[in-house]
């Protein structure tokens, strides 16, 4: 019996694997008449710069997470810098952060006179490597910023075991992982403070805004004092009360109430929406289980950990299982099939000139080393996993609905390319 030949790849003129109209499969956020009415009520009442709706949103956000305090911010970057200052980050301190992340996880430390010290990440989780964090801790370390990267929860048990005996504060950047679980507990509640962006592209999208979460009244009040001068009446700390009336950071971090109004509606439906997203995304990866060269970026089944809304969904690439086929060539072939596959991820922060050369505040030397006790700059080769990551990860479809027939077509595109199994030695060109 003669085996049926596999269809040629679309990049070679064969039929595409993805042929169905996706409809609203990838549309996000889901904006309904309820969202529109909530925003219009604020607009018509002229309450855009108030705080009453924002404080309702904060109470609901805190209740969802089971913590005492939530504080709305104008964006996630503001929430992160407020978290750093509230955790005691000051001039000359060091803040350990992953190099593989959006810049706001680390760069705001420079505005406080502190310096980021970058740790490597784990190849399978893409999250900060606790073993490398341990190597980076010094007597100057004030805080560790962990990023639940592309929705994958960090190993918080190991991070907290490193931090707490040393009095180091742990800041969770939850911008990629709203609603994600680590061993059954919501991320953002495991460290000393959580901070996150809720801008329009995130899985919890409220227009533009950020949120800070904590159980610590002191952190909460310091974050208010830093950038929420109009809410100083709620302060109980005697020193902060004495300084009330002006923001200690010289900034205004208030959340716009068009965003908090939309946020209240989005939060009302978010938890049921991420259930469907998780069902769809897990189905995609289940279909690809065992495919050479491809690994799911998700926690192990049965671990109690989840990917939340699966923001910035990525996969892990193992070129050695595909005869060394470069990721860029693989992704090109998947896109030719009608699929979604974008090689790479965030660039390595530790190699950027801003972190190594820029004198931002006129100190006469690079800002990163202007106030510290040592030169913490990290050149090529210092974080080997992070520096190779562009060839090891790729963006995948972010399905917002469980529609098996469409998901199956996208998975088929990946299987078809990975299963072609042919390339010219060393050329990176798929052939048959």
C-alpha cells in the first residue's frame, strides 16, 4: 500500500492550511453597549478627573484579589514606579529585574536614583530565573521585580524564599497575567505589592490605566502620598500626614475616570471571558502536543497555575529538533499557510544604550552607575539565555473564543510546517 504524499507547503505553492474567516476571533477588547454607557455617563457628568468611580473600581479589584488595598493609576508604568518608591527604593539602591521584559518593569528605577540589575530568565517559562536572582543579590538590593511574562506565572515560592529572610521587597509586574494563578493563588497577591498595566492591548483592557495591589497599609499609603495628592485625607501615617497636600513624587498618578468606568464593566465579565480564552488556547496547544520543534508556553497540567487571559501568547521553539531550521524561516512558512507566527519577543534590556551609556540627568556619567557603589552594567554574554531568546520564541494566535474548527486550522498550519521535516543542510530553506 502506497503512503499518501503530504500536501506541499503553501510557501512552495501548495494549499493553505488556514482558510476560514476568523470573524471576531481575535478582536479585543470586547466592547459592549454597557461599556459605552458607563463611559458616556462619566463624560456627560463631567467627572473625568474625579475619583469616586475609580475608588469603586479599586474596591472591586481588591475584592477580586482578596487583598485589602488597590490603587488606580494613570498607567502601568506609574503603578510600577509608585510600587518601587513605596517599597523604599531610593538613591544608590539596586533593583533586580529580568532583562526579558517591557522596559517599564525596570527603567523607572533610574528616576529614583536606583539602578536595575538584570537577571537571566528560564528557557521554558521565560520568567526570571531564581537561581540567577540569588547570584545577583547584594547588600544594596532593595527590591526584586518579577514579571509573569506572557502570562506564565513566575516561581514565586523560590523568589519569596530568597527575598523575605533578607528583607528584600518583591514587586510583581502582572501586566501580562491578569487573572492568572500560581498554585491556585492569583498573581499580584504573592509578593509585597503587585502592579500592572491595563492599557487597551492587555487582557484586562480598560482604555489606559494601571493598578497597584497590596495587603500592606504602609505601601498603600506611600503610593498615595507619592502621586495622589487629592487623596491625602485618607493617610494615617503621621509623617505622611504632615507632608500632605503635595505629591512626594512631584507627579499626578490619578486614573482617568473614563478608564475606571470602563474597567468596572470589563472586570464584571473578565473572569468568564478568560475561561473561554484558556479553553481555546489550551486546545491549540493540545493539538500540537508532541510536534517536533514546538513546545507549549504554559504551566504543567494539574499544577494549579494558569495563564490568565493569555496576553501576548507565545510558543517555545526547539530548532535542534528541526535540523536547525531558523525560527524566522519556520515562521515565514507558517504565515504562508495563513497562520499567525511572529518570531521573537522583547529585546534584551541589559544591552540597550539607555542602560549602559545614557546620562539622563546630567550627572557626567551614565545614569545607571551614577549613584551606585559599583558598575552594574552588563554586556554581551552576561545573560546567555535572554540573549538567545529571539531565536527560541514566537508569537502565536491569541484566540478569544473557543471555536474548534478555526483553532484546528491554525494548529494544522504549525504541524504542516514542522512535519515537513526537510531542509537543505545549513541553508535554513525548507525543501521537499
